[in-house]
C-alpha cells in the first residue's frame, strides 16, 4: 500500500469501480484492456479475466471500432465524448445499445498513457421507446392525441371499403399520410398509389393530367399519354386540394364517380375507372358548397367517409413525439448523432402556434439537425421566427403586433418574404400555408414588403 494517505491503492480503485452501475474499462497506448469493472462484465457477458490483456476491439466488437472509434479519437485529439450512442456485441452475439463517454489517462508527468471509457446499457430505454412507438405510431402517423386516435380506430374499416374518402385539414397537417395509410391497409395495397395536386395546375392541364389524351387530340399531342386515372388503375388515386378545381371539371369528375368511366381527351370510347378515390382539401367543402363554389352533388359523392384532421396547435401533446421522430429521421439522412433536444428548446416549440403545422415542425427540426454543433438541439439551433427575433433589419412599416406568439408568427412571415424577395407564392410554400392565408395574415399583422 502506498505511504501517501491521499493516494488510493489499485485494490481500492477496483472496489470503487465495481460499485458503479455503468461499465468502465481502461486501455494502454497499445489498446490492451488494463481494467474491466463488474458492470462491464454484466453488460457484455465477458469476464474480467477474459477481457484484461485483450485488444479492446476484440472484446467489444462495436459498430464504430474499425472506422470511428470514440476512444481512439479522444486519445489522439483530446476530444472527449459524452453519452455517444453505439451498439456493442455481447458474448452471445446479441447487439446491445449503449451510450459511451471517453477520457484520456495521463501519468504524473502529464503524458498520455491510455484512455478510459464508461458505457451505459440502454436496452431498457430502447425497449420502452419501442413500446411507446408501437403505442403511438400507426403506419407513419405519430400521435397520442385523442382526436387522431379516434380516426385511427376506424381507419382499418375505412380501408377495407372501396368507398370514396374525404380528408379535410389545414395545410401541412399530414393529410397524405392518412391517404397512404388507407391505401396500405386496403385490398389495393399491392397496386399503385398515385397522387395529384389539383391546386397546382390550371384547369386545361389538370384535365389532361387526370384523364390523359389520345394522339392528335390537340396540336402538340404527338402520341397517346395516359392520365393519373390510368396510372392508378387497380390502386388508389389521391386528388389533393380538390376544393380548387373548376366547376367544369367538377362536372366531369362527378361523371367518373357516378359511372366509373371517363374519356381521355380526343377519345371516342370510354375507359373503365377501376380506382379507389381519396380526396383531400385544406378548405372545408361544406363552406364552398354554401358559397356556390363547389357542386353540392359532387360534395355528397366525395363525402362518403370523412376525416377531419386538427391543426398541430390543437395537438401539442404530439410535438415531443414528432420531434423525436424527426431527429432520428434526419440523423440518418444527414449522418449526424443528435441525442435529443434541450428543455428550453422544447418549451419554445410547445409555445409556437405552427401556422404550417407538422410540415413546418419537420422543416424546423431538419434545419436544427443540420446546424447543430453539439449533441442536443438547443434554442440557438432554432429559426429566428421561433424566438421572436430577426436576423436582419426589421420592416419599420409593419404595424405593432401584441403578444409574443403573434409577434413570432409575424416575424416568420416578414423574414420569409425577405428571403423570397416578396414573392408570395414561394413564401406561402415555405411557410406551409396557401396564398390566401398568407395575404390574410399579412393584413391582420400589418406586414408589408417593399423591394429594395
């Protein structure tokens, strides 16, 4: 035992390490394991006698040993890792999810003599995460909101039927996710799912896009072109933003629904329409019918089975679930290892009104994952409009707006207009709202834009 009363003996160090619930091991400069505590034995299934003296990569066989070893980088660069998630292989060959933290070991002269790594078993946490995912996930729909769950309860019955479905909800609320879920649960799941945005095309182009045309139907028709109805034959056709189609096209669509037939442009014979039709809109069709902007008979044909999706502001309990899903999704796409989000950043998200709904939240998290330099998303990774700040000169012509949430929304519109040089269509697309909603909000908040 050392004569220095303040210095711990190797035996006492080993006793202390064995009392820790996390696995701990040390290596020398040749990557030989020099110590291995009791928790490390329990997590890996490898005894201390088997581990000590072996190369660490022969003991752990992790998914980063050969290409991206955290302990190697720490010893070579001095950069420490805290709670980095990895997988190790146990003695039985099973993958064990763990989080690792690393540090260098130095002698009395300050020279590096090796490294130490602690690792925590995340198996129970991952099991709980999977249980939560199964409880709150349906297809790609993530929710624990009671309104969404009422919809999910009847979705399988809707899918089994071949009846037309009308999905109503604000822009960015996930209408197409529900349409795809209905298709995937239906007897048509083995056939094509085809979607067309009815609001993105003028009437003449939309008609040929839906029904196709025959060679010679018009000047540039050099050959036959199948429409979306033909492409979706046997499967499902989603008509998105159905409330935007003209009265003339409504008549033709009504005929398809009544007779299950249509005629391509320039054709002399009808074609059978063996297709399940789902429609979606961000405009309540009943209100359009009341204003005379939508045919009542077509509305009743479309409104056989109806789903109404709430805006994200009415399902705030889903924001943490969605944030977690998007972080994992963009970690995989961007090759990042963001561990989560800070409480402060989550609080900001929970207070925001999200005029662009789930799509806007997804865009925020994608931006945060790309820009985040640490292991967790904090408020500095969030866009300026979320925090009520701007990154350029303010629009002094804008009328004063009361309330922090309203100020944040007005700032978001102002900054988006500036990025797109006042182009309202592109601004509305970025914000996930339609042009009329953008115009209404600009008037409400007193937001104007003048090109420099």
